[in-house]
C-alpha cells in the first residue's frame, strides 16, 4: 500500500509541476475561461484539483504535450488541392503544346512564302 501511495504522490507532484510550467508558458490570449494569473493561483493553492481543472478547463485548445505549446497535429489530414495527374493536366504542358502549334504554323507559313518567292523568281527568269 505504501508503495502505491508513494507512486501516486510522485505522479501528482509531477502533474502539479507540469501544470505550473504550462500555465506560466501559455499565451494569455489562448488561456480559456479565466485569466492566466487566476489559473496560476488556483494551480498553486489547490494542487491536485487545480491541476486537473487547468488541464480540462483552462489549457488552450489543441495544445501539445510540452508545456506552453499551442500546436498539435490536426485530427484530420489537411486536404491539398490535387496537382497535375498527367502531363495533359499541367498548365506548362498545355502552354508548350500551344507554343509548338504556333511555331509549326509560323514555319509552314514561312515555307509557303519561300516557295511562292521561288516560283515567282523562276517565272520571271
């Protein structure tokens, strides 16, 4: 029995110290229900109940396990917009195809004009 009570006492001591550091290092704007100083007094004056009350009612939502941390992993994975699946979905690919078509049309037009000039020169000569 004594061993069990000793372990429980040490666990409560660690919980109390954790909560004191957590209250001190939390940002005042994120603390819930009461001002930060009031939470600190509650945790110090009434260690066991105050520590549990801080964890349940005062600690910022989404806080991580380290004292003062206000970030946590999202509960649901963030969806990102799907990127290009194939080359035809990429805007760069579509742009390059459009540029290739214009270049081919320009080259065909250039060849046609050159042939017209050759025929004109052959007809004049």
